C-alpha cells in the first residue's frame, strides 16, 4: 500500500484519480448551450402603476422584435412620487430600461435615471424630439422626454437606434 501513496508513482495515481473524477463530473452534469433570459410579463405591473398614479401611464404597445422583457417594478421616487421601471434585453443583447414618473423636479428625475444632466443633442422618434444624453464611462445612452404630467426616460447600453425603437412603441394608456 505504501508504494501507491509515496513518490512520483503515488503522485501520478492521485493526479489520475482527480482528473477522472473531474471528467466524470463534467460528463454527468447537465449542460446547456442555449441562451436563457427569463421573460417577465409586465402587464400587471403597468396596470397596478396606472391605478397608483393620477395620469395616463405610458407603456410599449408591443415589445420590439426579438427583445426580451426581463424586469419590471414599481418603486418610490423622490417626494412621494411613484416610478415605473421596465427592463429589456434587446435584440443585440444589450440592456434597455424604460422609466417614468411624475417626480418633481422633472430634470432631477431625468438626470438620476440617465446618470448625467448633460444633453448631447436630440433624436426624432415618430415626429417627436427626445433629448439624448450620454455617459461615456458607463457606456450609457439615454433618451429623455419631459411632458407636463410625466417624465419618460429610456436608458441603457443599447445603441441609439434600439433606444429609439423602444421609444417609438410607447403609447399613453387611459388614466385609471
């Protein structure tokens, strides 16, 4: 027995046993080569948000092709305002998030969501001008639209075209 536990021969046997164990583990462990992004339905969250705020809620009429809605929530913003967040994995598998709130001041909400207060131009979406904001160190692009009763922000690592695609699908739903 001592011959198997000492010297180079013992080392080689121990190494072989470890590699065989690792190989067996890899052989029996289920593996998936397919992408899996959990799809979350946000319709109930949007409906609940609509009941909680005194204005018509904005939401996508339909999700853009090959986008996966993967997060949604309602949170408390500044000064008692409610904030709706809808998150997506885009067709290019970047991140995009739509947020809206009647928080005041509107500029403060937009700056917090975009992580910057510096505009870098505008983008026309469906005949409507959205303000562009860009934060280079986070690779974060944002489209901001301030309306009289609500501020809309679309932000994320997605490119301007994809953010515009989400903006084009937004429609205001009736209040309540």
